[in-house]
């Protein structure tokens, strides 16, 4: 019987050890479940933060696309305006040449204009001392010697070149 008792004791010890191992495994599983649930709760709390950050990122991306589109539109507008300005500058240059040609033609016809006199400025006035070839005052530079330029906008008798017409020339 001695052996039978030892066998029973061994079986009881094995059963107790198995029970303890199962108990420890269950406790470990329970702890892991609790830990997993805590991790899930933390992740759930971070979901709203992540969604907010994603929304902010999407909003920033949308603003960036909008600003880029506006910049592209402004660049296209600037290019169009530059082309328009070049076009107008071309016309202005042509008009300037026509006006200079008309001044040159008038100077060739006018016997009082010196042939090698100074050039005309942007308003068609002469850059020389305002005297004609014979030393007399050039009628086209009336009022220039006194340093008091004639403002054509203030005189209804002024011709398009900015010089005052004689009062009886209407």
C-alpha cells in the first residue's frame, strides 16, 4: 500500500500543480485582457485626436491648392497684362515715331527753325535756348525763357504739342 499511497499523492500533487498552472494561465489571460482593453481605450481616445489632425492636414492641403490656383491665375493674369503692355508699348513707339516724323517734317518746312538745333523733348518742345535760326525768339517756345512752362490743360487755346496758339487762331 505504500506504493498506492505514493501514487495517489503523486496524482494529487500533479492535479494540484495542473490546477495551479491553469489558475496562473487564467490570471495571465485576464491580465492580458485588461491590458488589451486599456490599450483599446487609449487608442479610442487618440482616434479623435488623429481625426482632428487629419482634418487640419486636409484643410491645409485644400488651402495650399487654393492658393496655388490663385497664384497660377495671377501668374496668367500677369502674363496677359505683360503681353498687353508690350502691345501698347509697340503702339506707343509707333505713335512716337509718327509724331517725331511730323515734328521733323514741320521743322523742314519752317524757315525759322535752325537745321542743326537741339532735339525736341517728350512734349515736342525744343531742348535748345528757344531761339530760331535768326536769333529771334522761337514762337514755339513762348513762355519758356522765364522758367514758367505752359500747362496745356489750363489753356483752352493750347495746341496738342503743349504750346499756346495765338488768340486769333481759333
